[in-house]
């Protein structure tokens, strides 16, 4: 008796399920104008083979592409720019004049732009040594820099010194000491009688050298970390695919949206905070750097190999989303996100090269830009993460 | 029916609970509630000790009351951590406060040299009934168009289990598997109480229970719940089975008795004994069930989509029904000058709380009021709080969730309908 019942139950399951897949298949059939729905089995194979394609997403090849075509090349490129910058600073120390200063300033901007492409890679060694925090925390703590300079501080490993090194510190040292170039050069030529040396030059060399050293560490580590990175395809809190997705979105939200636009525009404070703009002392490059960062974000999202304008795009977030996304009316999620990137670019382009001037003239445009950038945060944090079902970095807790 | 049934079950259940408090420690360490401070740990110790006493059957009545109070208190500290199975344990321990379950194999009996008593049948039945309610309501809740006709949210969750061995990259990716599991889950929940109640189907049902819960344990991070449910379903078996299982334990305990040369308690002469507080307990238990039967239905009192507004969603055995994600930020505005700024949620919430807050209306409102009073204290004037909130439900595109024109400070916290939540743009039919 009870066996019969169990059998019956199983039968019920089966019938309902196959009925159900019938419904599904029928929907598809209407589109395909196929009318043969006589054999149930046939329909089932149809639907499973359609869904069968879904299994083919190769996460390892996405991670390989990320590592080999995006992360490592852009880091090597940055290392090169950083090397050039460091050399020119050493040259500036040897022959301190207008020309060598200008060369340093030029190389600083080039390296800073290259940096925009790698700040988001806060994973592996970079995460371990707080690389992004030591390279680009702004605003620079200029009072502490002055203190470090005058006291000839050699060791800048203390986390309190993170805001006294990296690009913002160079920004201050190269542009902020004095708005007049002659006067600024004097700072580097005045010898401190107590040690027969120039304190500013001393600190400039320390900062630059530290930046290069940290960069070398990260680049070297990627040679071995690459394989670990690629192999970690599982869906867990610590797998590289999940961690990196989180890093990417976090960078967009914090490093790009908040730091570059939101905070200076006073989104979180009410009043504008122009001194929080990136490259505040150089003044007229904050827009350029923001655009560079957005370009890096967009390229990564669509999978455009770094430094390569010709070859085809590889597998990245765009394809990952498209793979998972069930048909939604009209425009796909990946397209929506890209469209929002485009609108953000347009909106940033309308701003003044110098965000501090923009904020003086018209802070509304900057707030509007922020709102446009913000829309993609929602699309990525809510829709994209749901579509690819990647856990955000929350504490591990039970669900029910 | 003998209470030994329950003894065994509590044993297993408590065993599972030992693990749970350990788990709690970790995330209570992260909890933003600091005013309880170290006391929280003491609470866990109390909770753990009382559960140990229950398992041993020592001072049963007082232990279960303490357990109920401490466990529920822990759960009530922060609703971020609300889970149906914690609620289940609270309810169950409440129920057990009124059931005289300290008889056979309990220390209470041993120490007082009382002969084990039979427990009234209704006490066992009430627990059975409670379990039936849970399963049945859970099944009922699955009868909705998203679950059955879109296989949502399983078709989001299952493909992401690609890293499971063997089935991960094959079965879990198949659409028909998602549908099979949706329908299977629904029928399982609806029918399993009856299968367990029927003597003939019972053992088969138990196999199903084990399979179902182990399977869900593999798939989803649901902690101890599957084990609890597996063990609790043993209560449906009659006492012979329990004695069989318990006889294994007896061999061990007999050994200890010999070693310690303890006198055996008066032997198992089964005497019927009327328990004095029965009527009083019975009344409370009946009230409890009335409450349990009606509470899950309260969602029908609210207009709007239940999954969207979540009014009457909690405490209703609606499990694993929705995949919901949100992103909510708050704008603090000065109503006179019109100037505003956004709040960085990380300044106030843990990431886990932020996640839960982002899509649950009651969290949003509570947090908005918290922000209002916080910035009020900081000296801000004419404060208005607006939410910029987007929520996505069961794979739908995200949509604006909170009416951004409404100052949330004007909305009081209550059980009334949330008029400030924008209507759901799609339709989900069913319970």
C-alpha cells in the first residue's frame, strides 16, 4: 500500500515537472513556430540542451584573461612609468633646475594616469601590503609631510604616514610647496645647515623610492600569484572570482565615485570640499585622472586587453552577465551598465579640467555627475551581483 | 506514549545547539550592539548550560524556561540575524516550557527516585502538530507563481553552485532541475507531515526527510537547521523505535553505573500519574497554537505584494522564497535651506546589517529614524531623511523601492501598511 503511495508520489512529481517544462518549451516553440510537441521526451531534451549551453562558461579562462591581458600588463606598464618617474626624480636631485623639475612633473602625471588602471586590483600582494592606500590616499596630510621633511623621517611604514606618501604626497611636493616655480625650486636648493643637505629633496626621494619598491613587490608577486588567482574559480567568499568582483565594484563605488567626484562635491558632507580633489595641488588634471579611471573601469568590464587597441575583447564581466542573464525586456543588463559608463563619461567631460574651479563656479554639475555615476552602482551592486549570484563581502552567516 | 521519545530527541537537538552558540560568538563579536558588551557572552553561557540541563533532564522545568528566555533574548537583540529556524527553536522551547517532559531517562527522575511516568499523549502530539504546521505553511508559501512557474529563486541559486563536485557543473545548471526542485520542494513541504503521521508511510517519509535536509544542507548555507529537522521528525515514530535507539545509550550508561556502583533507580514500572498543572498548561498550549495558526496568515491583511513589502513575511515559515537585493542610501536634508548630504552606511552599520537593511522596509524606516536622531543630536537643524533605494526581487531588474519624495521621519514605526514603499511593478500570484 505505502509503496504504491510512494510510487504515486514520484509519479506526481514527474508529471507535474514534465508538464511544467512543457509549458516552458511551448513558450519557446511559439517563437520558433514549431508545432511538434507530441513527444514529451523530445521536448525535454530540447529544453535541456538549450540550457546545456549554460554549463559552458569557463571561469578559468575568464580569470586567465583577467590576469594575462588586463592585470599583469597594466601593472607592468605602471611599473615602467614609475621607474621613469623615479629616475627623473633622482636626476632632479642631481641637477636641480627648471628643466629637470618639469621632467619630473611630466613623468608624475604619466605615472599617475597609468596608476588609474591598476588601483582597482586590490588583491593578492597589493591587498596584503595596502598598496592602493600607500599609493593614492588623498587629501595628502601636508602638515605631517612638512613635519616628516623637517625631521628627516626615513621610515614611512607607519599607517599614519600613508597619507604622507604616494602620488598625493608627490603632488604636494612638486606643485604645492609654492605656486611659483622659482620659489618652489628654492625649497629644493636651500641647504639645511644642520645636515648639509636638502630636506625636501631627501623626502621626495624617499617617497618616490618607496612607491617604486612597493610596485616592484606587487609585480614580482604576480608571477607566482597568477596561478593561484586563475585556479580559484569556486563560488566562495575567498575565491578570486568573488573577491575580484567585489574589489571591482568597490573600486567603482569608493575609489572612483566617492573619492574622485562625491567627496569633493560635498555629497557626504553638505558643503563642498575642493581640497579633497585628486591632484589638488596640480589643479588642472583632476578631470583627466577621473576620465582615465573610468576608461580603465570600462575596458575591464568589456574585457578590452590592456594597451591593445586592435585585438578583440576577451571574456570579462560583460560576458559573464550575459551568460547568466535570462531574457529581460529590451536592453540587457550589461548594455545598461555600459550605457551608464558612457553617460558618466559625457557628464565628466562637461566639467572643468580643474575640479576646484568647477566647484567654485557650479557645484550642481558635479552633483549631477555624481548621480549619473551612482546609477551604475545600483546596477552592479544589485542587478549584476544577483544575476551572477556572487556573494558580497558580508560576514558569513546562515541563511534559511 | 513514553517521554523517552522526547528525551532522545532533545539529546540530539541540544547536541546541535552546542554548535550553534559557537557560531553565534563569531558574529556577535562583529555585532554593532556594544551596550550589552561582555554580557552577551554570559548570555550564551547561560543558554548553553540550560540546554545541557535539558538534555540531561536535570531540573527540567526551570532549565527550559531559562533556555527559552535566554535564547529568545539573544535572538531579539538584533533582527538582522533573524532566521526562521531560530524562531522555530524559540517557539519550540516556549512550547516545551509547558510540557512535562522530564520523565524516563532524565536525571530529575533518577535523583528523586521517582518512577518514570508516562507523559500525556497530548504533549507529544502538540510537538508533532507544531512541526506539521511549519512544514505545511512552508509548503503553502511555495505555491506562488515565481516559485512554481519561474523556478525562482532556485534558478538563480542553483547555477551558482557550479563548484559542487559532480552535480555542480551538470545538474545544477539545468533548467529542468530547477523546476523539479521547486515543485518537489513544494510537494515535500505540503505532504511530509501527513506521510510522517501515517504509520505505514512513516519510514519512507523519514528517508525522504533525511534526503531532503541533507541535500539542502549541501546546497545552501543553512547551518544546523537540517539536522534539527531530521532529528525532530523522529518524534513521529512510536516509542519502540526510540527504545531501540536508546538501548544503545543504555549500554553505555549501565556501564557507568556499574563502575560508579550507583543504585539503579526503581525500575520501569509504568504508573499512570496525573500531572497537576495539566489543565493550565493545556490552555496555554492551545493559545499558542491558535497564535501559530493565525500569525502566518497576517500577511493577507496587508495590501501590496508580500515579497516586495515584506509585511507579515517574518515568523510565517516562509523559507527560501525570495532572492532580494537592495541598495539604499539616505539623504539628510535641511528643509529650510534645501542643502543635503548622503550618509555613508558604513559609518553606522556592519556590512551584514547594511545588506539586510537595504531591502527590508522596517529596517529602512528604523534606520532612517536612527539617522534623524543622530544628526539631530549633532546639531543639525530642520532634518528630513529621504531614502534613495533600489531593490531587485527574484531576478527582476531593480526598481525604485522607497518613494524618494517622502520624508521618512514623518512615517512612524508601526504595523500599519507602508504607504511610503512604491508599488511592485510586476505580479506574483499565490500565497
